[in-house]
């Protein structure tokens, strides 16, 4: 409403000012009024969508910050985003809705879980169709397919997560954990993405790299990757962590 009132007030100010200037001409005044009304109409759906999405914002924040959010609150927030998306369809709304539905599936009774996972995947796929360059949502899709036992689909989505954002601090640890678990089923090209992921994850989760270096299935990968750490990567690590990279087992 504030946007609409502000625009309307602005039109009134312009029209008042026109009494003393060239805007007094009826054709010019009509053009200004028409333009102002067009702005109001264009802003209408966006404003309505933002209002509809408001109940979901605090729930999203609580969930992002690891607070214990009840299933009912997660589902209500997802429904609010669905309403907002129907008013003005947007990739962000669908992506957030997919996230909420996945969180709800993780907490819901077993009987409801399959339907919620399917709904989360649909929302995530809709978001990626509109905005395919989001590595976090590709990783979520990989996770959803992994839950369903779709190994090929999981690897494809994991690969696209890496290709759309090789260094994404928030997801580096979970993405590398998934990647090394999937390594036995990866083709050569996809497995070739793992060494760089090891080096990138070193910057955000060095403890994980030490852990993987001490495991028989991943030790060779980690040691090989660490042998190729560049001087720039060492400097970045030292600047961020206050010391050199850790010694590996």
C-alpha cells in the first residue's frame, strides 16, 4: 500500500505543479496520469505477492538458523509462498518453497514423507527451470534424488551443482561428502571435478579434509588433490585461518 500511496501522491504533486507550467496542457496531463496509473497497475501483483509471502519470512529465517520449526509452521509457510507464486510466479519463491517442503518431509510422519519429498522436488525443478544457475538448488535436487535411490539422477544434479558454482562456502562440506560417497559410480569426467572440490573445501572445512585423508576410500583422492594446492590457495587459507593448511595423516 505504501508504494501505491507514494505513487499516487507523486502524480498529485506533478499535476499540481502543472498549473504553473507546460504540464497544464490537457494532453500532457493525460499522458502523465496514464503513465502513473500504469506504474500502479504494474506494481500491484508484485506488492500483493510480497504481502502474501510475508508469513513465510520468519519461518524461513528460523529454519535457516537451525531453530526447531514445527511441521505445521513449515507447511503453512510453504502454502504462503505458493500463494505468492501464483500471484507473481518467481524462481525465488519456488526455490524457497522447495526448501521448506524438504524440511517438513524430514520431520513429518512416515506416511506423509513421500508426498512431501515429491512436492519439494517439483518446486525445486520449477525453480531451476526458471533460474538454472543456482548451485544450492542443484545440490538440493541431488539430495532429493539420493533419498529416492536414483543414483544416476543424483550424480547428474551433483555435477550441475559443481559446474554452476565450484566454490560456494555454505554448501562445500555437504557437497564434498556427497561427492566422495558417489565416487564409485561417477564417470571419469564427473570424478575429475572432485580434486578441485577437495581444495575448495579445504578453505571452508579443513577438518573434513583431514578426516577424509585418514579414510582408506578417500585418502588417495585427498592427497592427490592437496599436492596440487596453488600458492594463491595457500595464501588465501593462511589469511583466512591465521596459519598454513593442516598436515594430513
